[in-house]
C-alpha cells in the first residue's frame, strides 16, 4: 500500500514499503510551508525555488535532478527531459517529468511541464496508474491543455497539483475550472490517500488532496 500526501504546489510525499519519495519540496514563496520531512529519495523537476527547497528534508536522502534511469531503494525512476514552456525552454528553462515505479504503481509527476508531449515522450508515459498534473495554468500548460493531456494519457487516477487554494498559488486558476475542462465534478478533498493497485480500475478517478502544511494547520 502506498500513502500519498500533498504539501501544496508540486510537492507530494509517497510513502511505501520500499521507500519514501518526496517530489519538488516547496518553499514558502508558494504560500505553503511544511515541517521537516524524512525521505529516502527526493525528485527535483527543475531548480526554481518553489520546487527545490532541500532544506525542508532531514538528512540522509538521495536527490534526483534530471533525465535518466535510476534505481534507488528498490524504486525505479525514469526522468524525461521536457521544457517549462512551449518554446524549447527559452523562456523558463528545462523541466523533468518523472515516472516512479513503487509499490506496484507507475506514477508520473509532470513537474512544471509547459508543452504537449511528443510521440516519444508519450510512449514512455503509457500505462500510467497515477498522474500528478499541474491544474492551474500559469507558466505551465494552460488548463485546457492540461485536461487534454490527461485524456491523452488515460491514467487510472489523477492527482491535481499547482492550482489556487485558500493558502497558496492564489494567482493560478481554480480546480473547478480544470474539472470543467475534464467534464467531471470536483470530488470531496481528502487529507491523504492510501492505495493498493487493486483499488484502481480502468475508469479514471480524480483524487483531490487537502494541502498538508504548517500554513494549512494555522487556518
């Protein structure tokens, strides 16, 4: 079983029997904050401050910062070179999409993907169980394109990230708008989700998580 928590922006913690993986550790500039975390593996999609705050992670951990194939703590991770914009990175630089194989799941974290995928990139992202997708637009895929990408990849579950909440990312689009683009209603948010592979079916489900952070606890 894998337990997934969202700390806001693009930061998820995936806790499984093999290891604990933390994605894009957040900085307070996003509007979110979180207490120190323990992780075995930290993935960084790009080096912008809101995605690479390693000071919130307790030693010891291993960091993955870019494309390649990695095997750490019996977790298999593939980093795919993409861009933060639709102009080959000329505006905002590179981005790495990660495919994380853990606890029987194939999880894709899109980071700050700023363009639709090429055919070669789509091939790597086939048979995704859980897709973590930026849902609020801004300097990434707009909400219409993000929803189109979800449809294109057909994951079993979608975890939206990087959209406006009461706490952070207030300049971004709302989750309501993203869900309208997908043609589904916003489900009731959960504090965390614990999943087995058998919990997922061929019918896609949208899982909305409440940000777990110090800022959230103060509200």
